[in-house]
C-alpha cells in the first residue's frame, strides 16, 4: 500500500487491501475457532481489521507530519481509510456470523459517530480538543463553595449543621455514585467550550438515557467555564425523547442534515458532501454481501 495524498481517491485499492487482509486473518482465525464458534470468529476478525486500519492511519499520519500535509489532506484520506475499512469489516462479520436486522441497524449507527468525529480531530477551522472535568472534581468544587457560603451566614451553628445535612441529602438524591461527565466529543471554538453527544437515533426505550443527558447538561450549565451542550443525531425519525432534549433549554439538539450543517459550521469540513460523493454502500459491498442484505431486507438501514 503506497501512502500519499492521492489515497483519498483510492477507494478500490483500499477495499482490495482490506479484503486481502481479511482473508489472511480469517485463515488464521478458523484454525483457532471452530465453525460453531461464530461469535468468537466475528470478534476476532473485527479486532484484526480495526488494528489494520489503525496501523495504516498511523503510517499515514507519520508521513503527513514529515511532508506537512494540511488537515484537509489528512482528513480526506483518513475518511476514505475508515469507510473502506467499515465496508470490509461488515462483509467479514457477515461471512462468519450473518447479520439480523437488530444487530445490523445498530452497527451502522455505531460506526457513524467515530466517522464524524474525524472532522474534529483534523479540523479545518481553528478549534481544539479538551479533557472534560471529572464529576468528583465538580462535586468537590461545589461542596467547597457551599461550605464557604454556609460558614459566612449569620446563623446558629445548629442551623448551619442542618443546612449541611439538607445539602448532602440533595447530593444523595442526585446520584448514589459518580456521574459520567465525559461525552463523545469536547472542543473549544472562539473560547467557547462545547460538549457533544452523538446518537444514531432515539428509540422507544430512551427514558433513562434522556434523563441522564438532562442531568449531565444541568451540571455543565452550573459550572463557571461556560459550556455549551450539543447533541448530533443521525436519524431524522426521532420521537418525543429527542424533542424533550431539544426543548429543554440546556441541550442544542440537531438531527439529519441540520446536524451535518452544524458539524460543518464548527469543524469547517462538509462531511455531508463527502458522504454523498464517496459513500456508496450498495455498490461498494461485495456482490454476495449486498445480495444477503437485499434478501433479508437490510438495505433500508444503509443510511447516513
């Protein structure tokens, strides 16, 4: 595999490369696992192909550093590497453990988030990534502030103790443990901090996740660093849980083309245009894979 700036246009060459690697891996995997161990085979082939993609990406980034590639040049090649790797990974998994609709639709959605995040790892605009705070740090900071406030109140010691007791009760109601403040993406643009959650779509059982997102955004809204919470949703067919977040006043929620428009606004790269120009599931899959997807009514899930 010759790595250069033209890799962004070498879809066929990359597909052949990953397919040849997949054949090598499967030959070894089938010596380790029996025909009935299809789950183990599927896991092993996925892991091997992901490592191959990461190795290829690392080699590309090393060369890009030496040759001073722009972020756009790096990004477009990495997107092509990622997409072609997805194609072969889906093919190989289907060969050893045929997909049914639930796992296939979920898998297509799972692959969307890391694909889109590449725009922010190699942005065209001037943005930077940051590490989100730990909940334990946030809790400690807020606790210190309230302790300081209570100490300054001109009330009896017993009343101060009672206030602290009620304050701790509130923390107990909020959570019995730690809250994960880390979302899918965290970046800074024009001194504004953004925390971003990517989601394939909202199903009928999203109440728990919706409440968690509302709690997380509420915590961010009460911090001094001026965070802005955004959710990007792939699907345009969303239910009332999506509307709940959108109308909450603490989440900026975008779906479908509006999500892509916002990604372009912040990163500077039109990933929707790239997808339209390069993603062609029906023609890029092997003929036997696409026939299987047609026979099992899975084509409908090939939507980004």
